[in-house]
């Protein structure tokens, strides 16, 4: 590899790590509302979380295996899926008098925030692609330091926590459209 | 569709990535996409009360 490319490649990895942290932050906020305020996520809310995780996984692949065009394509697809699901929920509640689902943060509901974040993700990936010149090398064992290990570990832990939480809430089947109890904890 | 499946697929993708297996991670990500879309399609049943 040309040494003049190394700083660019490192910057790309750092920006992708920032993307992983951004998705982790969104998942942490969602968990705060779920656990501290006891607001159970609806099926569409869970699918928006899954969409955000799809984006985070694409960023994670760029960190772990080096920047690749296909990883950025995956991030864009994940953002479009998240935005589509969020838009469906926005349209369910857009007519006055049709109510809303869950709390609002600064007057904006989570599904609207999810749509905004999906558009922001598309713009962020566009910026990353503007500076993307060539594919970088995968991380070797021990490379990346504790920040990479901590950020990726937190992200994986949040995915696992979502799996456990969804099993507790919905069991092994489908979720209720308007869940009020954790199905497995009621047995 | 089973609501936990997208998260199970996502966890498998992450574990494959952490263990350095890129191809399985990519394949599982495609499965995750398919499961998420199928689950979305299952839940999009009621028509929207919109007029443009």
C-alpha cells in the first residue's frame, strides 16, 4: 500500500467507528425509554432498531475488514430500509386525531427521529464515499486498540440485549401491535 | 414472522465479523435484510388513511 494512503484509510476507519458509535447511542436511548420509562417497543419500532443495526453492521464491517464499496452499499440499503419502516409509522399517525406511539423527544416521536436519522445516514455515507479512494486492509489481531474493541463490544452487546429484550417481550412468535407486557415474564 | 429473528441474524453477523469471517458475515447480513423486509411486509396490513 502507498504510505500516502494510510492517513486517509485510518480516517475512514475512524469515521466508520463513529458511525458504529452513533448507532449504539440511538440503541441506548431507545433502551433508556424502554427500561426507565417502561415503554415497550411496537413491532415497527423493533424493525426500525433492526434497520439501524443493519447500518451499524455495515460500518462495523468497514472497521473490521477495511473500507469496501459493498459495505457502504449495505449501509445505504440499511438506511433506506430504516427510513421506509419509519415513514410507514409516521404516515400511520400523520393525520390529526390518529394519536401517536410512545414518548416524544424534544417534541419529536421516535419514528420521526428514525426517519431523520436514516436521511442523515445517507448523507453521512455520501460524505464517506466522497473521500473513499481505495480499499483498506483488514484489521489484524491486536490492531485498532482498546477504542475499537470497546466500541465494537458495546455495539455487539446492544444487539444481544435487543435479542433478549425482544424474546422477553414477544416470545418466539410475533409481537402484539400495541404491546403492554413482556410476554415471557407473564408466564 | 418471528420478531426475534432479525436480532438473532444481526448477532450472528456481528460474531462472524468479530471472528474475521467476512463472507459468512455478508451472507448473514443478506438473510437479515430478507427477514426484516418479510417481517415489515407482515406488519403492513392496514391501509393508510391518507388523501393527496
